[in-house]
C-alpha cells in the first residue's frame, strides 16, 4: 500500500459513523433506541435519552459532568441509562 493510500484509509476510518444502542427507563418503562455518531460517552447517552423522551435541551445542563446530567435527567423521569455499540448493524458508509 502506498503512503498516500494509507493516509486516505486513516482519514476515512476516523470519519465513519457507528450505530449505538441506548437503553434507558422512562417513568418505569424500559426503552431502547438507536443513535448514529462517531463516538459515544455516558454523558452523551444520558442527554440523548432525555431529549428522545421530550425533555427540552434547556432543561439539561450545558456542562458535561456525569453527575450533574444524571441528576437533571432523573428529575425529568429518565433513569438507568446505558449504551453499547450496536452488534446488529454495520457502519452506514460500508456497502
């Protein structure tokens, strides 16, 4: 592989989207959703789950401190958020 091909390959690999499963509980009901992103963190998953159930962004803190976001989301009925890379789907830009 040429040096130029290596650079293109590295750039493309970093630009791909992954599919993540976000599992959470909303007012006692278990929910699962799919979300596409380059990467995922616990804070991201909590914010995404809260927004998915209708919590306005203005009700969530703008700082990404896990405990602050969890407290805000739980006050809106979202709890037990976890996430994982979705095993059943491929990356979106692959044939």
